[in-house]
C-alpha cells in the first residue's frame, strides 16, 4: 500500500505540474523571476518564520495537558515534522512528530497524535472562515459564487470532523460501543490493540479539548494564518503586481486558501505540483499574467521549502536524530507498531 500511494502521489504531481506549466513561455517566467525585487521577499520570509513560531506556541498549549516541553524543544519537533513532509515520501511528518515528541519529551504517542489532529481541524476551520469571507464579500474579481462548491466541501470536511469529535467526547460510551461493534470482525489481538489505541486517542482529545485551551488555540490559529497571508501579500509587492491594497489582501487570502486546501491532495514530497498549480490559478483570478503567476508560485514555494527544510535539518542535527530513521516513523509509534504486529501474526484457521 505505501508503494501504491507513492506512485499515485507521483502521478498526481506530474499532472499538476503539467497543468501549472501548460501554455506558459518559460522565457517569460525567467524574465518575471529576474524582475522581482528579492529584498521584499525578506519580510515574507520573516512572516513565514514567525508563523512557525506561533504554531509551536499553539502546540505547547495542547501539550501542556500532559507534558511541558520547552518552546525550543516544541519548535524543533514541529519543524522536524514539517521537514519530513518536505523530504520524505508518504506524508510521514505527523507520525514523525508523535515519535519525536515521545522520544525527546516523553509524551504518549496517542496523546501527541490527538493534539496534531486537533491542530489540523483548527487550521481547516480557519481556512473555511477565510473562504466564506471571500465568497460572501465578492472580493475576488468575477468569481462571486464560484467558490460555493469548494466552500461546501471544505466546510463538510472540517465542520463535520469538529462535530463528530465533539459528539464522540460528549457521548464517549456510545462512541466506544460503536467502535467496538465496528472492530468486532478483527482478530482478537488486533481488536484489543485497536481499542487501546482508540481509548488513548480519546484521552488525548479530552485533555486538549477544554474551553480555555480551545480558545487560546483559536486565537493562535488566526495569528498563524494572518502571518502566512502577510507573506503572500509581501510577495505580491515583490513581483510588482498592479493591484490596490484591498485587492492585494484578497489575492493573499485566495492564495492562502487554495494552496493549503490543494496540498491535502496526495503528491510527491514537498507538495510539488499541487502548490504551483493552486497558486497560479489563484493569481489568475486577479488577472495576473500566467508567467508572472507561475514565477510568484515558484518563489513562494521555494521560500517555504528552503526555510522549513533547512531549519528542520538543523534541528535534526541539534537533536542527534537521523532523517532516514523517520522512514519507519509509524512503526516507531508503540500503539501503531503493536497494531501492525498483531495484524501480521498468523491467525488460527
């Protein structure tokens, strides 16, 4: 299955790269890259870096329910996880974060995975709010109403996950009973480990799902995406896009939403292809020429990729962790490893 997923990701990457570069004169892309004012990329880079610092603060809010790693330790594990997504196949970053947090801070893996799940839901809900605001305001030229289906899909996913999580926590006994029924066909030991992992995950959700923590996380989530939006805004200035300030803000928000929703699609490490296509499409909505839009996308993606991968590799060296060791990250998470071992044991005929 992992190999199959890898091939699917590579094929989708090739498709989106073709879509991103289709009909574009590479010479014009080169000219657009040459004309950009890279001094103005520095504020964008700074906003992106600050965004990861705020992500670490938000994760600390959740982690405080069980363990209290320092800010530097939290930032290092978080950055290493994002770097793993950039450098390794199969989107191993989330399992890597759980494994590294357990190894370096002594947190339970199921608890770490629960905090990461809540993070992702918080990010998704924030993006849905931005998407709703864009759709309702008509700030994107000529596309009023065209985001409706995307808005409905994103809302269905993230609002649905939120409601399902809340219902699971409120009616834990009912959720447990439903899970027990769903896993009844599994072999005995595999079913036992599945239930243990499910209970550990619910314990983690209950610990981080308190109103004060959720309120703090909501505020920090807004700040995370504000900083990323500022990075896209500064890049529009660096490329000299002829837009008013309100249009620049709307463009930055549109790139923010479309890029971050598109990278949910399976692809090669580093979200190659999906990022470029989504960014080019978003800028095209504002009348930005295709070659300029692709140049913007290339610089934006390269800036984030180099920053996160470089910082992640530096933290790998600081923590004395080999990047290659994360290839087996899921198996290194005890709950997952136990499940895998149980599933691979020969069963009586």
